[in-house]
C-alpha cells in the first residue's frame, strides 16, 4: 500500500501535478482538460477548484488517478455538507458552495488557527457593506501565477473575474483546496467590528475597525501608504 498527500491551499493544477509525478499510480487524465476530468468523475459542468479535500490518500500499485480523485471529491462533499448542517445562524450564504469559496480565501490569508474565524468575519462584513474584498491571492489566481509571486500595482489594476480589487463580491469559484478548519471558520465567523487587516510580518495580522486605524497599522507594519502597498494579506 502506498500513499499520496495533497496539501491544504494547493490548487487543482498542483494536485494534478502530484498525481502525474507519482510513478505508482495508473495515469488516465494526463491528456484530459479539467472539464473532461470532471466528466470522467461523473460531475460534468463543475469547475474543479476547491472541490477536492486536501489529505493523505492510500492506494495500491496500479490504482488510477481517477479513483484517488473520486475519494478526495467525495470526502470534501461530506465535510462541507456536515459543516453546513451545523453552520451559525444568520449567514449570507444561500448554498454551501459560497462558503467553500470563502474557506479557500481564508486558507490563503492566514495560517494561524486563532485568526481563521476573524478573517471570515472581515470577509462577510465587507460583503454586507458592499466593500470590495481586496484579497491579494485572488489576483494571483486570476493571473494564473503562483501564490508566492510578488504583486505589482499593475497586477491589481488588471481586470480578471477573480480580481477582488476590481470586482465586488466573491470570486466566481474557490481559489484553492481549503482545509476542514477553513471550512468551519467560513461557517462560524467571529463577531467583531473589524473591516481591515494587515500582516505584521510574523505570520499574524493586525485587525482594524476603521480606515484610520488601518492606515496607522499599515504605516507601522508595512512602512508605506495603503494606496501603494502591494503586500500580501493587506486588506485596504
């Protein structure tokens, strides 16, 4: 018996690459596009991003990539549905898929367990107030660039359906495969008045309720004006 691990926050592209790189798996999707892969999984017309659960999956030599993808897909559906049944009251989501999108944003915005629900709260409050989300990883996803890439002002100004600096509301799909913890955070956001946050540089974030407070935090932690900042994890 062998195993393959898909990491929290990976994109479907990275997931496919991990399958392709494993020599013990029977490769059947190498020449298929994403739509064809989803059709093979009996889920036609679904966009694959975010629909697979990041975990370690065990298989025997010769098992197919489709079999492993099916296991990952089914596990994500089960986790999301279970979490949906126990969601907090008063959430704006009409369908679990919207919560999955928010979970994928949370996954990229913080690695700290204590911040996940805080990030969820900021996202949902900004949506309620019709504020742009301005989440940097959505910009990179729309450009098809790795998440560790540097973001320029030109990137922020370039329109894609995923650019939350240019568009209001959520991106059209998830931007990665979120963890169970991120899904739970999206469905149990923290109550606060924070509308902004900026990275402190140590992995944590400073949350602010007003733009004035946020400007002060940006000057302290980024040493630059908010309008000129292109740093990740900086909500303006």
